[in-house]
C-alpha cells in the first residue's frame, strides 16, 4: 500500500493534470470526479474537486496539510480511447497500488498513443453518412453523392482543425462544403432532399449533447449547461452552413 | 421481405454506428459492440414504428434504452465505460430529416414574409420539426443514460479488471 508514501503535492499535481485531460477529451463530469478521488484514495489522501467548463480546482489533503491548485482544462479532440484507458488506470492504481512514477509513465503512454489514422476516419465516416442516407430512405445515387460530399466536408474539417482555425468557422465551412457537394444531387433524378439533409450529419456534436444531459441529470448543472450550450452553438454553425446552400438552391427544392 | 427490410435497416445502422464512432477515436476492441448495439437499437425503433405504429419519440426512447442496457452488459466484456459504446450507437437514430426540415422551413419562412399563407405554413413546419428534433434527441440521451442510474455500481466499475 502506498499510503502517504508519495509526496502530497506530487500526487496533487498528477491528479490535476489527469482530471483536466479527462475533462478536455469529453468525459462526463461525475466520471472525472470519481476517477480523481479513486487515485487520491489509493495514495491515502482525500480529494476535493470543483469542476467548471474551462478550469478545475483541486485540493488534496492528509490529516494536517492541504495542497491546492487551479488548472486550465485544455481543448482536446474527443477520445473514447482516453476515456476507457484513463478510467481503467484509476482502477488499476486503486487495486494494485501503483507507485506514482509508474502511474505517470502509464498515463503518458495512454495520452501519447496515436489516434485512428485520419484517412481511415474519413473513409469510415463517409460510409457511415452514406448509410445514414439509406436509413432515411435515400436511393443508391443519393448514397454515392452523400459519400463524396462527406469526404469533401470531413477532409476540409480535418485540414482546418489541424491548422488551428477557430472551430466555429471550421463547422460552418465544412457544413457549407458538404451541403454544396450534396446539392449536385439536384442535377439527377434522385432523392436530393434526403441527400442534402444527411450530408452535414457527420458534424453533429453527439458527445457534448449526451454528456450535457448526463451532467445535468447527475446534478452537475453548470458543466452540463456549458456542454449543451457548446453543442447548440456548433449545431447553429452547421445550420448556417446548410442554410447558405439552401439559400442558393431553394427554388429547385420546392 | 419484412425480415430483409429489418436486416437491411440493422446493417446500415451498424455501418453508421462504426463510422460515426471512428470520428471520436474509440478503442478498437469496442467497434464490434458499437456495431451490434447500433443495429439492434435502430432495428428495434424501425420495427416499433413500422409494425406497431409507435411514433418516433417513444420508439427512439425504447431503442435508446435497449442500447443503454446493452452497453452496460458489453461494457464489462471490453472494459469500456457505457458512454464509449452507446454514444456512437445512438448517432444513427439522430432525427436528421426533421433537423433538415427545421432549417429549410426557417429559410422559406424568411423568404415568404410578404405572403401570409406561405409564412404561416412554414412557421408551422418550423415549430413541428423543431419540437420533434429536440424531443427525440433528448429522449435518446435519457433512454440510453437511464441504465446508468438503475445500476450505478456496475456502471462505475466497468473498466475495473479486478473482480
């Protein structure tokens, strides 16, 4: 058992970084708090934590001294892999009493693991959107057009995000590109309204939407509403991009 | 023919679940369960709507609840939190056509401000589509999250390897 063997402030510094990373990569608040407390408990310390959308406040205590820190939550891409592995790491620390240096090594390995290769994501997401078109009653021609529209929209999103452009602008531009490509379906005798409707759906921010509801239901109303507000703004950006296309082609859709 | 329709619905929902999941970088071991949950959930909603005449909101709630329960079951097998499995599996049930009609009717409403009949038609269309979209998305989230409150102990220890 590592009870009190590790320095209080070293453990606090690690837990602050760990919790901020979990919040940044799209994990709902109660899981972040549970995992952070679990790691603190494994070292024999009590963890108190307040979570906001852009920062968190963490205090670690033993019988005599507290150690506190306010950390910024970084903006990171959503990662379910980090969600799974970091949560499992907290249990491993709790059950196997990992020393802090080994814990940090495992944490660094998890967060530096490469994500799925972008071209593979592009292919899978485009197939997904084409399937979505089929689920809404689109025909094979519409599916092909939606596939190509998604390739164009998502490719633009990946490139713009990698260049560090503001993500609202990225969402507007990607929705515009995908819906403009999908509007070529108006040339053909096909289900063009379904093609247009589904072309932008790969952008729907499902993770903050659902995490927002979970947070609110679990009593973390501030972070829940912050996540829902973030999701609503992104949905408005998608609507702006789609509206711009519809503005040009509306007469052919009526 | 009915069986083919159900299987085709499940098949395309599975592909949609895998693809939308890939955007959020899930662990590789979770993909097959995401596909399975997306297929079962969407096929359930399809059957309820097509053969039982249930409307989209209730059918989505039922589909989402099945996905939530499934993610609780499979989460232990792949040591992944429920959200990792159920969020990608829910995405094929997003009411995209209603969301599109919402945006389309807003544009047409603004375009027909001088024609009271057309204006009212598009306003009605906007509100009905908005209500359906918001209700379905909310019920999807609630339905899938509900098992988390029914079985909180299991839900919080899915990533634990030690029994």
